[in-house]
C-alpha cells in the first residue's frame, strides 16, 4: 500500500484498528434534516468523541472550522433528492482537484446495487477509485438502499459490500443486520463500518446492534441520526465511543450513557 493511502487511513482508523466516523452528509438529498439544520452547532459538542467527519464540500466550507483537527471524509456522490424520482440516480459531484484542495483524508461514494442505476453508480465508484488512488486518497463505498429499507439483510448487504471492495473501495460502509452479519463482514476483503439508518426506538437498541456488529467483525461505525437526533447526543457519542474503542459491554456503555445524561440534567 502506498504511503499516502496508509497515512490517510491511519488518520481514520485508530491504532486499535477501530473507528467512529460522524456522518453529517444527510442534507445532500434530505435537505435540512432534523437536528442537522445548523450542522456547525450539531457537531460542536460531539467532535472530541469521534475520529472523523463525513460531510459534503458545501457544509464543510460553510459550517466546519478550517482549524478542525479531525480528518474529513468528503461525500462526493449525489445529485438526487427525497422528492425526485429515484435516489439511486447519483453522479459524482466533486472533482479530484477539489478533493485535494479540501485536504480530504478520504472520500465517500454511494453504490445502489440492484437498482435501475446499479451500473452507473458502480462505475461512479470505479472511476473515483481510479482518480483517488493516483493521489493516495482512500475511497469509502457506501452501500446505499435508498428508500428500500427491506434490503437491509445479509445476502443483499454481502453482495453489495463485496462488489464495492472488488471495485477498489478501501473501506465499505454498510448496514448492520440481525442475522448473518458475520457473513457480510467475512465476504468483504476490506474493513466494514456500520451506518445506523433512521433513529432507533431506544438508545439501548443502538448500543446493542453496534456491540454485536463489532463482535462480528465490523471495525467501527459511521453513525449519524442515532447520535445527533438523540435527546442526549453527547452521552450517546461517549457510550458508542466506549464500545468502539474501549471494548465496553452494552451494560457498561448504557451506564455511561445514563451517567453523562444525569450529570447534564443535574447541571441544568
Ligand atoms: C447518508 C449517509 C450517511 O452517512 C449514513 O446513512 C449514516 O448515517 P445514519 O447513521 O444517519 O444512517 O450516507 O446519506
């Protein structure tokens, strides 16, 4: 592996082999998502607990301090919206010059396997890998499901992850699934990180699936709504960090969540 790629990956994946990425890219197709109306305010108390930010160039420029020491994973696919015909109809939005100018540690590109735009989005990924690898920039593939949440099962996820890795992604972001998630991870020759999807019913549910996913081989998380849409985002970030980086059990992480939450309530 080239030094540049290794160096950038080492900014993202910590010495323990694990990572906690905070995605705030949702606005690129959802608009001002709840609790992300002002991304700069959302991330301020959370930054110290995460390893990297996943963000578009527009929000990076306008809402993230250029003195920010956290590495940036730049979201560079898009061109669709919640109100359009098909979320899968994505193109590449950001040039290689811009990626370098913004000092990205990596880029993120969505692929929509099984959709009408499978071919287009897989070639988006392959072309981005060609350009970024030349510049020592790792590519994270995002196995997206659009509005089809039922696709979050092992056979589909394993297929998407493997294809993304075969096309050259250095990291693959996918969803956790209850059954056979270990097969998703085993079938993917590059590290897998988990996204969260829409907000879960309880914090415990989030801590449980993250713990299970890490036990089954995922190296970490790229979790957005279940962090910053939580009523106690800082407590949630700390509890997740404990699972990802400190080998905390679900019970310990939940206790930590409650301690931080109660301390905040006592100070208020
Ligand atoms: C949205 C994304 C997000 O990065 C990804 O879905 C993770 O966020 P969440 O945990 O909220 O699902 O790719 O386009």
